[in-house]
C-alpha cells in the first residue's frame, strides 16, 4: 500500500512538471511569434450632432480609457456626425490627438461633415465609404440681437450682455475657420490636394471625391480600418472593444430643453438657438432649409407717428412702400431717415398701395426694398407717371434670410426692376481672398461717375447680390468675386443708376450698408450721404392734405356663453362653423363636426389649442391684436411651438405681421351691419412632420367690430412640403347670427 502511494505521488509530480513545460513552451511560442495575450483594438463612436456636454464626455472618457488601458493597442474613431458646438468639437479633436501620440488611430467615416471631419482629421489615416459625405470645412456663427437698454436690468459694459461686437463678429468666425483649416492642413499634410482657398469654401465631397481631394485616404469599411490599426500596432491576434456598447451611449446629441429629441438631420438654427442662445459658434453642417432663426414671441407695434409722417412744405418726402410685403422696418431705415430729417426731408411708411398713390404727389423719392409681392402693370404705370416728374425710385434687395423668403425669391423685386432694364441676380457675391471678415462681405473699389458713387474709394457690402450687366452699372467688384449661383468669377455690378425720362432709378444689391454699425465701415457712410444729397436736390410742389377723422376699434367685450354661427366657404364649398365662448379664457370652434378648443391667458394671448388628440403648445403666448386698432397701426410677431400627436412631438415656428388697413361697414348674412376695422395679416408657419418640413403661407383680411368681434374673414393659403406646393385654397367666413346662451 505504501509503495502504491509513493508511485502515485511520483507520477503526479511528473505530470505537473510536464504541464509546466508545456505551458512554458506555449507562452514562449506566443511571445516568439509576436501574439501577445489580451490585445485590444478600441472602437470609439462619434455619432450625431455634438451638442451635449454629457454626450461629449462619454466620447472623451472612451478616448481616455483607450489611452490608459495597456491592452488597447490602437483605436478606430468611427464618425457619423455633422459636427456641433465649436468648443465641444475642439475638445474631442484635441483628445484624439493625445491618443494618436501614444497609439495608432484610424478614422472610419460614414458622414464626416464640418466638426465631424474636424475630429476625423486628427487620425493617422481616414477610410470612407463610396457614398460617405466628407468635408464642409467652415464655421456657423449666430450673433445675439441688439441689446435694448433697460433701467431695471443693468449691465456693466456695452458687450456684457451680447458678448460680441457686430463689426468684429465676422473676424471671430474667421479665427475659428483658421483653426479648423489649420487642423486639416496639419493632419493631412502633403496628402491634401486642395488649396487653402478651396478648402475654406465649405464644399462637401462624396467618398471617392474626398480621396481625390486628399481629405480621406482610402475607400474601406470599419473592418478594413480595424485591420489597418492592428497592422500599425504590430499585432496579429486581437479582440475588438466597442466603447459605445460598453458605455451605453446613443451618441452625442442631447434632447431639447422641452424634452423633444431630434435626429441631427432635423436640426435648424432655430432649435440650436433654443438649446444654446446666441452668441454661439458651430463647426456644424446644416441643410440649406435649416437656416431659419427663431426668437421669443414678440409683438412689435409701430405707432401712427412712426408710419405716417406729417406733410412738410418746402421739400418732398421719402415714401417707403410696405404694401408689397416688404421686409423693411424703421430699424433698417433709421439712419437714412435721421440724415434726411437734418436736411428737412421726412421719411414715412405707406402700408397700402392706396397710401402710396396718395402720397406720391408730395414725394421726392419712393423706396422699394425687399418686396415679397409682385408689382402689377397698373402699379408700375402709376410709378412711371410719377417718376417722369423729375422724381427718384430707389430699389434695394438683400439675399439674406432676414429679407428673403424661399418661395418668393427675386420675382417681386424684378417685377419692377425689369421695367427699367434691370435684373437683380440670384444668390450672393463672395470673394475667398479679399474680404471683410468672412468671404461674403465683399469689397467694392471700382465706381462710375454718378451722384451716388462720388467720393467713394472703397465700400463693403454684406452678403450682396448683383445687377445683371447693363450700360447703367455704377460700381463693380474685382475679378476675384464669384456668384454663389453662377459659380464663376466676373466683374459684378452691385449698384446700377439709370436716367428714365426726367427721373432717376437706382438699384442696390444690399440693404445692410444703410444700418449701424455696418454703415461706418470704409466709405459706406459716404455712400449713404450721397443718397441723402441726391434726394435733397429734388424739389417737389407739396399740397396740403385734408384732415380726416381718426377712427379706432377697442377690444371686443364678448360675454361667456356667446355663440356665433358663421358660413364658411372653402374653395367655393359651403358649410357651417360654430364659435362659442365657453369660459373666461376658453373658446370652442366646431367645423364639420370637429371641435377645436382654444385656451388664452388674462391678456387674451393664445396659450394652446387641441383637436382630436392633436395639441399645439406655444413656447410663449401668441399675442392678441394690439387694441385699440387705429389707422396705420402695424405689428409683427414670432413664436415657436410644439405639436404633440400620438406621444410624438414636432417643432414649429410661426412668423407673422399685421397692419390696420382701414374702417368699413360690413353686412352679415342676415343683413345686419357693423362698423369694423379691416386688418391685413400675413403668416408663415413652418413645422416638422414625419414626411419632412411643412410650410403654410397665408394672407388674410379680417373685419372686426367692437360689438361682436369677428364679422368676416377672407384668406388665401398655400401649403408646401419642403419646397413643393401641395395645395392652395381660398377661404371666406361671414357672420350669420349671434346669441347668448341663457341670455
């Protein structure tokens, strides 16, 4: 028994010795063959718009883990992003550079636009898919609005609230662009096939195009990128660690403050401003339709004294036409009006074409700026007859979003300009080499001998269009200037001056130079003074106007329980519509069996409405009409909102303006007559849907009385999906009867 035990122990020791030898041999083989134990290639995801500090920290934490973990031998940065906030993009980019100093890093890009590409260029090598979108090197800047002074809210310096000078803001963007382009040039080195100027144009390149341009290195998948990193790290056996899966992040985007989450492809400047109020700088790609900005709900009322200037004897006045949906206001024309007033010339605004016609006899100059409604044959003939009395027509256009609506574009301004042999060009002018701050702030240094351009050496136009070349050109750009539409360089003419009969017509491709502070750049102020001098030189016989009684309509006081029956016509089809005031702050509207419930605050501003499970909630209350309504009163408003349907949320923005047209007697369906104020309202409503962005553009006339409120309404409505017209309809509502339940 003892011998057996001894033999068993000997065999056990021998077996253990053999096992150790085999284990040592296996380890030796692995070491000698270069196959380390525990090698890892890390995958770091940069996915979505980079607008969240929390999401960005997940990415930077993953990069830090890849740096610190000795098992991670290299990393692939997988990018599907349009970029985002400049400071967050730069944070990720700098961390990628830190990782690259320690371990090989390769980028695999699905979409790498703007800030997404900024991050990718930090890698040693870039793989792209054949259909990948790459590039869009550039910066978006959103400046804050002008600060309105307050005696309650005080700031310690002129830029404490805004943070930026409007004049210097383009240069701030230029510095950010230099940093971005510099990172691309350093990261790509001699592989980059684009000049510095071409790089800064912000072009988007598809996969193979990006490789030809030197923005990427090779067409390949994520697996190809992993294999490349492993080869660079000198390893043959490895595992892949997906940091996204380990961290559980869904990307780097964040939800809106109200809880609504959007894919980055649905982001707009408006929603970015909600998430991060201006001033803000982005390395971010946005589709062209996304550049509509949004503000808090505002109601701007222009008083009669501002819109109806008294007739002054001695010199003619300047009439600014607002009757064609013109995108101008006293804010834009304020400096021009001030300089004219110093010479005894008054600038006033005409809200209707009847007002334009009635004031032309005493006017030296008619200003037509950024119209959105075309001029008719009869209206042109009126202007033509007046112009031949040695008067002046000034036309201004501006291609920027503040003055132009996509469905309208150049048609309205050219409906008048074409009558004088002039045509405003599409798009805007830019110069990548010689500019003021950014590429679309162009210098103009060549001038003809005209009263408008005398004593000018150099002016700056801020995003200007041009006039198609004629013998009336009064100023020219340099040959380095390009058109954003034509995409060719030429001597473009942003100013034209012609003599028509006894009158003068001048056309300008920019409005911004009239406004402070841009009016004080280079010789822009001298150009404004030249316009003033040309107007002051016109002598006009002015006739006294007859005084008319001033009417007004106060807010209707309609008791709870009031029920109104209307007839409603939609494209000629007639039906009944019931309106009922069900509470102090609630009304119901019943049309074709569908009931809509409206809720208001104490000031009768609209808070929300609901219908069949659909709910619309305004970010701030939509203001009621600015009662009392008097002749010539005008106002504007802008408010964002959220639509909720079947637990899904969509964002929208409503822009509108209104003005009092006049006062009329209106007869109801049953022959009763009410004294009404006539109000004209234009609205553009843009909102998201499953099918894409939808737009509703409406023009409406309302007749409202103090006794019963709305008596009649006539509307013209156009519905768009993206830029395509879906439908158009004409509506009319006419009061039939009014009664009070229980009364």
